[in-house]
């Protein structure tokens, strides 16, 4: 079981599933009937399948795990909230956001009654609920919920904590959707300031850089967008050099260089985007042909 959890953390979901299936078989043999130890393994397997986008299997395992825990624990025990949250995450990924909202609200209610012991879990629950409201375009509720999450986390977590940075970014993205770009950028700058000090080479840092680069680009601040994209490319070169994200970043760099009339650099960026996308996507994929068109356009303008 422990090896399976470690493999999840490093992104080896196939290996993790193999370990967890072995753990599940052993625990079912040792624990006759429905036992929380079995439910815990089922929940971790659900997490794996969710990461692999096998939503039906992830949901089925989460439902089975929750069914066991509801029989072995008091309905307002914080352990129940943890399993409710996993099912809520599955429902959101599957597109059933209304059910996800109901489940996360139930999770929040349980955790509010178990303070202060469960305050960290409550922060995570509020964050997930806020993202669900965001998915339904209920921006007012999303902002209120995420601000409550951030206030709670700041009351007990260190200033330089990844959860605080994540909440700042989530809240900023909602403010951006609500049309308050100034507030969004302020929150994201604060998030980035934390992440660059504690996680300088990490996918979360890359995500914030990408968001801020897009905001600058929408406002016509191409040079500022370019600088952030270059920092983003440096991170992805270490984390995932041959990935869909890296191909997209190279394409965005090409677009920025084009707007700045830096044709040669634009051509180089588009060429790199096409090279990566040929590795990531099957032959003839629209992302490849679109990148080739952009590269051709860059060459023509240079002439």
C-alpha cells in the first residue's frame, strides 16, 4: 500500500494501481467483511484512475469506498468527509458538477463540526467547493468560498506554504473570469512570489506563470507576456520537456515574437513547437498542422 501511494506521488499511476491491487487482495483476505482498511485502498485506487482519466472506474471505486466508511463510522466523522470529497472530485471530473457541489457542501459541513482538528482538511474542502462553483459560473459564490478558504489557511499555515499559493491562484483565476484583471494579477503575483521561493521548478509554478502570461497578452502587454513564457519554458524543460504543455508554450512564444516583429525567433519557436507536437500527437493531428501553418506564415512575413 505504501509503495503504491509513493508511486502516485511521483506520477507512476500504472505502477501504483498494480501495488494497490495487491494490497486490496491481501486486505480483503485479512479483514473479513467491510473494513476501513479496505476502503482506504479503494480510495487511493480511485485517485489513480481519476489521474488516468478512467472516470467510470474511479467513480465506482470511490462509491464503494464511501459505502464502506459510512457503515463503519459516525456520519459526521472527519474520515467520512475525506471519502465524500474523493467522490465529489470524481463527479466534477465526469461533468456532474451539481452532484459534486452537493458532496463538497456535505464535506464542508462535517469538517466545520470537527474544528480545530480538521481545519487543514476544511481548507481543502472549501477550495474544492469554490472550484465547483467556478465551473458552474457561479462566480460570486466561488469568490466568497475561496476567500474563506484563504483566510482560514492564513490563520494557521506558514506564509510560504504551497496550499496558500494554490488558493491565491485559484481566487485570482475566478476574479479574472469576473472581469477584475487587476485583482487577479495581484493575487497571482503573490502566489508566484511564494512558489518561486519554495517550488521554483514545479508544475504549479508553471501554471501560474502561464496564467499571468495569458493575462498580459490579452491586455496587449506582449513583452511582459514573453518574459513570463520564457521563465515557464525553462521550468518545463526540466519537468516535462516533451509534453503537450511544452509544445503549447513554444507556440505562444512564437506568437509573441511575431507580434514584436522578431521573425527569426518566431520561426525557431514555431519549429520547436511542431517538433514536440509530432512526438506528442499522432500524424496529421490538427495541432501539428496549425503549428506548421504558423511557421510558414512566419517565414513568409520574414521574406
